[in-house]
C-alpha cells in the first residue's frame, strides 16, 4: 500500500543546529555542512527517508532566518485583513522588491506553504530574544503546525526552562528537547510520536518509519557486535610457530603477530565507523581516541594496559620482551607445552600443576606464540567502547569520543568462545592453516550474544 509522504521543513534562526538535526535524524554525517558560524546553509536541501524503496518522510533543511524583526513590520503595514496570515505571506511572495529584500526568509516561507509541518529549531543556550519571537510570529502566519525543537539542551549553559516558559506564553505547547549532539533513539521516537499526534493522516507513514528505524538500529548493532566477535576470535586463535634454537626467527614471528593483529583491529574500527556513517572528518584535527582513524596507543605496550587499568598477567611477556604475547612450546599438540608453566597460566591456557609439567617435558624444540588474555581484554574493551560512543553520538557532534573504563573488563576471565578459540588455530584468518569450520561460526554467534549482554568479561 502506498503511504503518503510527510513533508517537513526544518526552520529557525541562523546557526541553531538545523542541519545538525537533519544529520542526526538521517544518521548521515555527510548531509549538508555544519560549522560554528552563522549562515552556513544558503539554500534548501532535501532528503527522503525511505523504507524498501518507498519514500515516507521528506526532510527539508532551510537557510537561517535573519531579518524577522523588519519582516514582521513589513507584514503588519500591509493593508487589509490583519489576521489573514496566509494572504499576507502570499502578497509578500508576489512582491519582487520584498523578495529581494527578504531573500532567505521568502525562500523559507515559500517552502512552508508546500510542507505539512515545520520543526522550529531553537538553540537552547541562547537567551529568549525578541528576534526569535518575531520569527515564530512570521512562521505562524503560514497556517502550518509547528513543533518547537529545543536543541543543545545537554549543554551546561542550556536555558531550556526559560524557553519552555516563553513558548507557553505564546500558546506554543508542542515542545521537544532534542540534542543533536547526543543521539537518543527514545527522543527520536518521541519526536515522530509528537508529529503523529499532530498529523493523523500521516500516522501510518510515521509508524512505518519508526518500525524501520528500530529494525535498522538492531541490525546495525548486531553487525557491529559480529565484527567485534570476528576480530576477537581471529586474535584469540592467532598462532605463529618458530624454532626454539633460532632466536631471530622468534623475534620475526613476534613482530609478525603484532603487525597482523594491529592491521586486523584497524579493519574492525573501519567497519564500525562505516556502519554508523562516520568518517575521517569525525576525528580529523580533534582530540579523539582515534588519530587519523587509528588507535594511537599500541595494543602490545604493557603501559597501554596500565593506562586503562587492565592488569597484565604475571607472566605476560615472558621471554625476551614478548610483551602481551604468550610463548608456549609444542610438539604438535593442540595446545602445547610452555617454556614456563606459569607462562601458560598467564596466557589463559588453564594448564597448571602436573598436567602442565608433563607438557613441558614433551617439548621438542618448536615454539608457538599467541596473544595474551590481557591484550585480548583491551582489544575487546577498545572496540566496545568505540561502539558505545558511536551508538549515542549524534551526527552533529563536534566533540571528541570519550569512552569510559568499565570495571568488568579489567580482571575477569575471557568468555567461553574465546577460550575455545585458543584450541582452534584453524579458526583464525590470521593463520596460514585457516580453514572453514562450522565451529567458528558457532563461536562467533555465541560471542555476539555474550558481548551484547555486556556482563561476560
């Protein structure tokens, strides 16, 4: 069934965050241009919100209103019926001289005559000034419903209460706080619910869009968790062999592990940024954890763990400065024997006592290297923190991502799928012996569920 397209004009004073609001509603960081100066948007820019190829909502970003005090005086001086707002707006739009004088305002008012509703965006950090009230008076003459959107309400200097009181005195009660810097799915839902209450004819279109947005959020989060789980399985099962008698070979394999794991982590970061439609402009020239799209702190530097409050294993780095790479020596065993039983315990292998000693005795000159548990915890923590920030980060945000350390990531053992991956080097795409195995996919899905619950590590 074809549903009607709801046409929305996003209007307001210059530099109140209109383009930012559209970016956040569309989850599109590329839409329009956002700068900390007035008058960035100089023309009307439109975008369609679609479900399965059917347009449901048309968002129109507009130039800022800048000359409302003079415009309201011009309209008031027109002869004729003072209370026929649409007639006065129409006469304004037919007057060529007036159109040149009030160019941006006329473009906005012309659009208002074509849309179904306007979202008047207010920078809640600004004081309630007469010029803003004049803008509302002008827009009110277009005979279109208006929803007041209080933007930047999360700022310390927000004047939200003052604005709500002022709008109530003007009998404008359809008000919503919507901070474009912080993406909140619940607030988006409230906005569309408010529109549904104002516009009965478009209720089916709005319901269809809200349902699609919920599905999209779920799909995106599952895809992100799957990318993180894939990374962790790859790294947990990563192995490199070397001859115990050739130290240079061991050093070469150590560096190889560091290199392939760093590269594999970067692939995951790129996937997360792409899923949430962020790109290089979101960390360029800003104090972000990502520098040029990369984590600046080396995963394999024990000082990085100390910085994030993750305690390295007692035997992490045993043997010539391996550094968050454990060293176990094998004779073709699936898990192998260690140069030190303690090294195995520090690596999360779960081998100790006589069983570990027997494996040590079976050592036959071949070493095996892998990534230690604390490094895996840090790897998981970095990706999940990035994901959490991307989920809540509005596409208008100009501030750095600032993840917070979760205590649960510091000391607890790795979840079962990662412990199993230790026994299956064929699960890792980083290994030469990588092979298709249904067990790997099962482990990834199990890990996705564990990461989604957020309480497994």
